[in-house]
C-alpha cells in the first residue's frame, strides 16, 4: 500500500516537475527553449516511397506436427530460412540455414556453458 502511495505521488508530481525549467550552475532557472520557426510557404515534404514487396517483409510461418514434435517453418520470399522445433519434452531449439545453401544447423540461441578457469600460478 505504501509503495502504491509513493508511486501515485511521483506520477502526480512528474508533470509539475517537467514544466519547471532546469536551474543552471548558479541556481537560476534557465530560459525556456524557443519554438522552432514555421516551415516556408513553398515547402513540400518528400513523399514516402512505396516499397515493392511491402507485404513480404514479414515472415510466413507454417506450423506442422511431426510425431510428437511441433515444427514452425519460417519463410521469407518463399525461401525457408529457419525451423523452430518444439519437442514434447525438453526445450525448443532452432534449425537455421545461415548461408542460404539449404543446410540447416542447430542453434539454441543461448550462450554456451562457460567453463570455469582459475589461475593456479603466475610466472
């Protein structure tokens, strides 16, 4: 309850603190920043270009079941580049085609176990 009260107090005081200009080194408040000038009358912002494959930027995901495993196949522009394998027991793992050759290698997206090392003697 006490934490909620403190949180509410901070949230209510934040807009008031943001409205005050920050003081300089001497403790005097700094002047407010001037507003930007208006754009010229003949200013035409550039148009956003249409991307030719805008719909193909997101991967297409196909979910299949093979035995007790679930396979999620990720394709981009029709090319299979990753398979997520979710076994019935154990952690999910990924098969990734890193070179685009169709050869998939296993990747767990987790750092390998660091082997502990100690300095025994310095010369």
